[in-house]
C-alpha cells in the first residue's frame, strides 16, 4: 500500500493567474527514494507543500483533488498532526534554525518539545540523532556557528528526530557548496537506509541518479514523466534540465559518430564506465 | 562569534528562575519611573544594578552596553533639552543667542539616567538568562507560547541581524559606498544598508514560518522542555513581594500625583 497518494491534484495560489499544479496523480511506496525534477516554476515546491499538508493549511488558493498521507486526507488532518507523518526540509538552512535555541542539541530537541515528548525520551533521541547525522562533535555549538552543510544536516536531523515516516526535501543542497552537498547527500542515503520514504526535489541530476529509485518530471504544473532514473534522465534536455556530465559526454561521443546511438545514457560514474567500455 | 546576548557564567544570579530576575527588573523599572527624586536612577544603578552585575560576573558587559547605548542619547538630550527646554529660565551658560538652562539640564539628567537604569535592568535579565529558559518561564507565567517565542527570537536574532548588517555594509563599501565622514554621508549610507536588510528579513519570513510549522510549533498540546527550570519556595515568595512592592510604588506615585504634598514621596 502506498504511503503517499496524490489524486488529480490541481492548485492555484491566491492572486496567481495560472495553476501551479495541474491534475497531478501519483503514489509513493514506503521506504523508497523518489526524486522530483523540473525547470524553475514547474510546480515542484508546490507539490512538496501539498504532500506535507502546507497546502491547504498554510498556503491558500484554489485546490482540487486529494492528497493522502498514510490514508489520512491532508485537507481534513491538522498540520500539527501531519508533521508526525510527513517532515519537510527547505532550501535555506539558515531559515530553518528556530532562533530560540543556543546549542545544536537544543535545536534538534525543539520539535520534540513542541510534541510534548518527555525529557528522558528526548535525551535518548537527541543523542542517537546527533550521532546518526554526525553532529555530535558540534552538539554544544550555536546553530548559527555551523557551516551551510552542517546547518542543513541539522535541519534534516531536526525533522528526522520527530520520526515522520516520510521526509520531503525541497532542494536541500540549493545553497550549498560541493562539500556541503556531498555531506547532505550522504545524510539522505542514511535516511533512506533507515527506511524513511524520501521525496527529493533536486536540480543536481547526478545526485538524483545516484540516490533515487524513481524520478517524476513536472513541467508547467503537470506530471509529464514518471519512471526509472536512467531512462528519465536520458531525456533531461526535453524538459529543459541540465544533463549530467556523463550524459553530455555520451551524447557528444554519439554526435561525433564515435559510438552507436543509444537511448539510455549514463548518469553516474559507474554507468559511464560501463557504457563507454561496452560501446567503446 | 557569539550569536546570542546570553553570557553563560556560573553565578547565583544566573541560577535564579527567569521570573525572579524579571520581577527584580520590573521593580527597578517601576521605582525609577515612580519615585520623584532626581538621583533615584543613580542610586538604583550604583546600589542595585551594579552589585547584581558584579555578582553575576557580567558587570563589564552591562556597563559597556549600557553606556554605549545611553551616551549618544545623553549627549543629544543635554544639547536639546539644555538649550531648548520649554519654560526654563535659570540660565547657567550663554553662547551667542543660545542659553544653557538648569531646568533643561536637570530634565536631561533625569531622563538619561532613567534610560540607563532601564537598559541596565534589562541587560541583567537578558545577559544572565538562557533564551529557552526565558521563553519557558514566560509561558509558565501565562504568556502565549507564540508570544514568548517572538520575544526570545527577537532577542536572539538581534546579533545575527547585526552580523548580516555588517556583511551588507562591507558589500556596499566594496562597491564604493562612502559610509564614514559627515552626518550627511552616514545618513545617505543608511538607506543602502537598511533596504537589503529589511527586504532580506521579510523574504525569509515565509520559509521561517513553514520551518516552524514543520516542527509542530502550532501543536495544541502541552510542551515539554529540553532544559529544566529550577525554582524554589523562597523565590516564589520573593517574586510575590517584588510585585507587591512594584504595585505599592505605583500606588504611592499615583497618590503623589493626586495630592502633591504627600509625605511618602521623595523629593
């Protein structure tokens, strides 16, 4: 049974003159990593907001269709209840720091305080989470003193600790350097290894290819492709996406007639080694 | 870089419950405004605020911040009120057409020292209270959780905003903006600083609100706390006494306003 179900979802923000989402239907299986890709303005963040219940509880507008989280209709379920089922992490790590806590440990515990979790349980979960996200060595530092990558891992930890089975990650590496990106992506792999259902919006397609088992493509609010990452990403150009360096190299080789034309392009280093070896 | 006003020192004052510290600050603030004696501010600062600051091991920071904030205000008060206080007649210094008058200087002194006391009392609380403890204490005292959060984050984010302002200032200077020199130059530099600062802050509001909701901020259930607040019967009694004292001071002050010759009012 799917953990997230979207049925014919359309949404138009107040004062917008077109739909941000148009009749999107899809399902997400428990324990999977699904990437959502698309050009700017394609509706990726809007779909994330709908999956996390921020639409309609935070953003107002014209909504049609349904979103179900673990069988619960997001329109009928209070946001404070939904956050224990679906956690969401945003682009800017700085904005996700509560501002009310002095140390990383306290910051991680903030969500648990709001949920009324007993202190003993909180201590156990905080210690475990800091360890898991490799933040234990900065536990007593100010959240503001961390690097961008560390702050984003802190944001992930702060949601993870509330134990939602689903985590929505809206471009979590958008504002990070390559080192920070690598740190966060490793953390996402850890989340997936812990059985969380991950929905990841990401522009860096190489990471998408490495992490996701499935890719959805949004274009002007509509779901235009849904499938296995390599097959989808091989057509990245069709939706205005920036291909991975391996796909570009393969395409260049094909265009120069060095290699016979193939539909499936390599998206990761491993695939590239394989692809060039076989064809070359 | 320290991102908070809180100064973590081992002291008896730090160990007090935040509401006790707030009650002390309230009593000081009420007294300084209600007692009609020109030197009450100086007395409170020297005999109450400074000893507490020394006890809390934060006297350097309290003095530095208080005077950094108050000095420019005091200078402008002396100039404006000293020369232009309405109805003043007792001239003590004449410079061309302008005359410095005793009544104006007195008013400036009282106002500046009152502000000094208010700042000092506030700093005693802010510098010696962990923000999370302050928020929890405010909620315990009946303040809405969101209000306590706003107060605490406003205090917490000030240093962060200062750091951002410095960054913007550096960026503007790198592009040739003149930020030092005459008052006119400084005022002209203020707009390119404040506009990106305010715009940036507003731009972040939505994502901040979403991030809070994602962490069950609006959950309608009893909250717990990572930190434990310590309280005692003695402190509870002290708080009640301080509040009674503050109310009495206000009442006596009101009585004095109604009956000008009340013997209870210091002059």
